[in-house]
């Protein structure tokens, strides 16, 4: 039986080292992807043989696991199988990439269902920095408009002295950008949590100001060769603020990276259209996997 513990912010430094083992650019295999959403998905974890195991409650699928990451993945899968048999629960996985799927299928007979709302949008870092070519004509037009309309704009890195100002911006943002979505409400709550506890999350961040007032900001982390953008908010009334913060954030923190992961759309069609307009090099599909033969080997 697995001894699963509820995941909290206090566990960040325990789990952080294991994300170097991630087999793909999956944003779920990061501090932000796991801890920010730990309450929403009732995430629990254990570490066995230098391998990190997550259990989650995933919507109508109920109790699921993510494919473990670490030094002994095959043995961890065996232990998960035993745990499910002992507790008479289905053996099933979510947020599994193609590489994860191949790993599971080496040990078990399984069925898969693609989860299109949870695919990650991944971009070449240099594309996001340079915005070269006609395909980025729209983004560059918006940025040029912003620079012409607000010539006194400035960028400022987020730190302890100004992070409260970012929190005030988020509170005002929520008043004008509210959506009838439990995902949206949870994300806003967790953005505020990050801002109150960034000494634990240790995200880096950047704000865009006009006349000394914040109009956009972004925060994220790096896992291996990928910059993951966990938070990005902007004042839509200032045309061009979104591509401005996106481009400068990529320039400052992604110049040494190969990829930038801008995460999922979570079923939001507006987000989907926005992410596609930046021309991802990969849409990283994720699957629900149901093991049909629970013979543990």
C-alpha cells in the first residue's frame, strides 16, 4: 500500500529535484503545474526509490495517478498496480504524454482517451523572442501600436518590494475579467497564493508598466531546457499589452532555452485561439489511460 501524503507548498523543495527526470515538456511536471493545482485535483504524493508518485482526483474519472518520474519508474508502476488491487480501485493515469503512454504499455494492457483541453502549447524559444516572418505580423502590429500609444512604458522584474503591487493588479483584473468557470476562479485564487508565497514557489516574474501603473505581468519557472509560463495577465484595454509582456518575458528568461511551454487552454476557446496565433511548434497531447489488465509485474 502506498503511503500518500497531501501535497502542499511546504513540500516544494522535496519534490522540486525530481522534475529534472521529466521525459517531456509536460507542464504538469513542474512546481507550478503540480503545487498550484494541488487543492483543485486533491493531489497526494509519495517518493519511493528516488521516484516521485502523484495521485490525483481528476473530474469524473475519480482516483488516478500520473506516470511517475525518477530513477525507478518501472518499479513505481508495479507499486501503483499493487496499491490499486489492494484497494479495489481502477488502475488509471491522467496527464500522460506519448512517452508516458509507451512506458505504461510496456507493463500493462491499456486503453487511452485523448484529453484535448489539457494539451500543452509548446513554442521554439527563439520564435517567441524574435517574432520573425509574416506569421507574426499581427502580434508585431499590436506591439507597435502599444509602443506608439504608450511611449513611456517600462518593464520591472517582480521582487519582494513590488510583489504587493502585482497582487493589487490581480484583484482589479478579477473584477473586469471574471468568467463563469471553476478553472478560472481556482487559477485566480492560486495566482494570489503564489504572490503571497513566492519565497516558496521561487518563480521569476516581470511586469509591464504604463505611467508607473502595472498593465501586465508574467511569472514562470525553468525545467530542464524549457521555460514554463505559469501566469500571464494583462489589461486588455491597453492594446498590445499581452504580446508585449509575452515577448519581453521570453527575451529575458528564455534566451538560453530551447522551448517555451505556455500550458493548456483548459477548454477555453479564447485561450485556444490566442495560443494558436503564436504558432506552436508542438501541441503536446495528453491522455487518460485505463489499464484493462491489472496483473502487476
